[in-house]
C-alpha cells in the first residue's frame, strides 16, 4: 500500500473500527428483529451495547492511541447508526419527529463514545507491547466488502420472502422519509424490504467514505479511479433498486401510480454481485500482501485466460439465476450451465493451488475450489426447494434460508474468481510500486 502519513493512518484506523462496529451492530439488529419471532428488546439492547464495547476492545488491542481510539471509533459508529436510529424517532405522521429525539441523538453519541473508550481501555490493558502494525486502509475495504455481502444476503431474503414490492414508494417509505419510518411498522414483508433499503444506505455511505479515504492516502492513480468507479456503481445500484419498485422517478405513494419492473430487478440482481467483486478487488490491491513480492514470475497466460473465462461464466450464471427468480424461467439453463462453472472453477482452483512460491494465489485457488463445491451443494438443495414448492403456500423458513445462501454463494464465488483473476495479473513490479 502507498506510504501514508500519521494523520492518514489514524484516520484509516478510526474509519475501519467505527464502520466495522456499525456493520456488526446492524447484522445483530437485523437478525434479532427478523419476523416472525423477534428477540426481546432487552436482549437486543444488550447485544448492541456489547458490539459497541467489543469494537472498543478491538480498538484498544490493535489501535495506536489506547482508549482514545475506542472513543473515536465508538463515536463514529454512533454517528453512522443515526441512519437507523431515525426509525425510533419518526412520529405518527410522515412529517413528524418525536420530541424525545432531542435527547436520543446526543445520548446515543455519548453512549457510543463512553462504551468505545471503556472497551478500548480494557483491550489496551491486556495488550503486550506496542500497537500492532495494521493496514487500516485494507481493513476499511474489507469492512466495505463485508457490508456489501451482508446487503446481498438481505436482498436475497427480500426475494425469498416475496417482499420485493412490500413498500410501494421510493425514495420515501409510505410517504415517510426513509430514515424516519417507524420501527413499529416494520412487520412482515415491509421489514425485509425496508431493511434492505437501510442496508443499502449503509453500503453506500461506507463506499463513499472508503473512496474519500483512498483519494487522500493512495498514490496509485488506477486505485483511486477504482474507488470512484465503486461510488458511481453503488449510486446506480441504489437508483436501479428504487426504479425497480416505481418504474420512474416519482414521489407518488399510491400503488396505482407505480409501474414495477422485473427487468430492472434482474439488472439490479446482477449489478450487486459485480459491485461486491469490485470492492473485493479494492480490498486486495490495498492489502499488505499485494505490496509484497512473492515467488517466481507470474504463471502462464493460459491460466490467466482460464481465470477470465471463469469470471465471465460466473456472471452468466448469476444472470440466469436472477432471471429464474424474477420470471420463473431459465431454470434448465441455470442448472446446465452450472456444470460449466464447476469445471472451470475446479480447473482454475487446481492450477492456482499448485503454483509454487505463490502463497496468496495458492490460497485463492483452494478457496475457489471450496466455494464452488459448497455452491453446488447449495444449488442442489435450492433445486429441490424449487421443484417441491407448492404455489400459494408460504415457503418454509429452511427453504428461504437455503435459497438465499445459494444466491449469496454466487456473489461470494464471483468475488473469489475476480480476486484470482486480479492476482494473476499482478506483476512483480506492482508490489514495489504499491509500497513506494
């Protein structure tokens, strides 16, 4: 990674820890509020507070400024969490905010800072020696990748639960500002659809912050351009998700004024995994391993060509899956083409894992092999679920969970394939330029 000043390292540390804590909190909150059996409010509160303290503990163990790292990370996490705190502040009318917002907002910021600093003090107390050398820019990119993968799974549940059109309008939600829609009204399909929108805002904010950070610390022009492409892509993805519901740019709230588009839903479903793969590449090229010279010369061009074919095949397979989910067609093509993806993945994975002296590529190869194996197994279960589904009967929880994991597995496999293709095209001089 490009050499950065003390200010850049400190900023990257706070951003990675703060956003990482928020992603963990949102994941816990989503699971605990998931219908039909939401966890008790007291349990959810304890878990969320534990996440804040845990983020501070990590800051104390790995950060460079002790309790101050935890304070800054906890405060930033609380600022990010204002995106979802608004669901507790919306009133009975779309234009109303409850009076308690006057103390909820500053109270949440103070609580985050306090728990973060307390957790960091505990973490720093058990640390031996000085702060560890952590590549915080790469850590922030990995947090963005984790948030994106989580968003893809949340989106898969929207499709699995048939909740894609549960919220009729966009960018508002039933006339409310999206961030002020009351939590008490997020039930059934509305919960899945509205949570998907909120997670989209988290991914968008994380991507913008990552790009801004890279523009200030990264010396490689092409990496900065990748960051800008990521911002443009996440904006387009958000717009596609909204237009899939409304069919046009409108602030109307009546369903009769909407023209939902399944075609846009397919495009939206394919662009999401592509965006995830882009974030994975950014995480790779900012990593310490990318800047480290490894082993002998790059492998033969044939292996690089096969990796490109694998990336293309996975994209086609994801597109066929999206068509099947939205239109109920292309199932035979999707199942048949899985054989092609499996063969290419096993071939590329085997070649990469046998590369001597290329430790990172060998690891990527083994991950590709494992990922495609798991994905095929999930695909077989998903096929059984599709073939045994009874029209008009609600889908069982296991059915939704496994088909959603299969959908998310496709994105994960694409990320692995793109990672392998990018690493194969990394020249030995790339590490020296990155570290310059």
